[in-house]
C-alpha cells in the first residue's frame, strides 16, 4: 500500500494494529507515523517498531493519507478540536474507540470528512484480529477497499451496520479476555492433575485455537462439532454435562450482554 498511515494514540490497540501491519508486510515502517501523549511512549514506539513517532498530533493529521484515531473515548473531543483544521479532505479517518458514533465524530469535526468506524481486537498483533467496519456517506468504494486491506492484513474484517457495533464489542472486541480466562481455567485444572504449568498453557491454548479453526474452516455448526467429540458414556460428555449443570452457556451469554449494555451506555 503506497500510503502514509498515521496513528493518534500509541496504546495497546494502536500498537497491535501497527505490529499487525508491519508483520504482514502491507506497509514499510517509513510509511507509518504515530503520536503519543508523552515522549516516553513515543520513544517506546520508535524503539519497538522503528516507525516515526512523536507527541505532535497535528503532524500526523497533516501527513497521513489514512489516519487512525486510537485515543480513549473521553479524549476524543479534545483531540479532534486540536487536529480538525489540519486534516485534509481526502484523508480517510478510522476511529477505533468504543462508544464514539459516526454522528458524534462528524459533529466534532464539523466539516465533511471520510470516516470509518472500526472495532478490532488485540489479536491483531499475531495476525488474528476480528474487526468490524462501518462508514459514513463520504467513504468511497476505494476508501473502503483500503480500510479492508488494512484490517485484513492482521486478521479478518466484516462490514456491519453501525447499529451492530455494540454487539461486535461484546462478541469480538472484548471477548479475548473471556477466552483467556477459559484457557487459564483449563490450565489450572491440568496443573491440579499434575501437568507442569507451562505445558498446561500450551495444551489449553492449542486446543482452543484448533477448535476455533474447526468452526471457521469446516463451517460446521459448533453444536455439531461438539456432538462429534462426545462419545456415548465417554469422558467428554461427562465434562459437557457438568458445564451445563453449572451454567456455562447462560453465564457467557449474560456476561457478554452485560458488555454490550455497557457499550450502549457509553454512547
């Protein structure tokens, strides 16, 4: 991609995306610039990725063909007020902040601009993100193609209606945390049964990775895949029965819907 990609904000999510872009070879480090609140964070970005990084948000606004807004939601008004007069009309702006709707961002810029609202997740750093995109009316097919190319460079992406973005946050944006808890619990059980800790994490994580790939690559219903593992009177159905008794599915549903509601409350 022969474009300059800028990031305002250098936190965990921006770092994951930058790492994903560089690891995929989509852009060279010279094509990426980022800004951070402190020189310490900017220096860390330079050292970690070899990209251009400083504390001047207006520089990123002026020079970027594609500009990521990767700051905390409560800072959006302040940051947009600082950069809006420096963003070129042709620049594609991509927001990755929860709770910041297209309408809110457009109102803050108070001018015509091209905007993609996106929700990626941190597995971007290992090339396995799941991202959702929605756009305003000024985004062209070429703009959307550029955005898809970026997000597909470090995982998979889908275009969704903006009304689904809160749901996306629950099912993919925040869900790595739930999965890490599940992996940790599986590993704890293996340790309790005598397996060394490091080995238990590898077994649990690879089992989750393999199961996820089975769903994606076979396109078989997860329930059918689960049934295929459960032999009559066997070990797996014993574990499944206990998980059902303890309410695994209902707990996951309740937790995820709480996450979605929190996202709605932030808008």
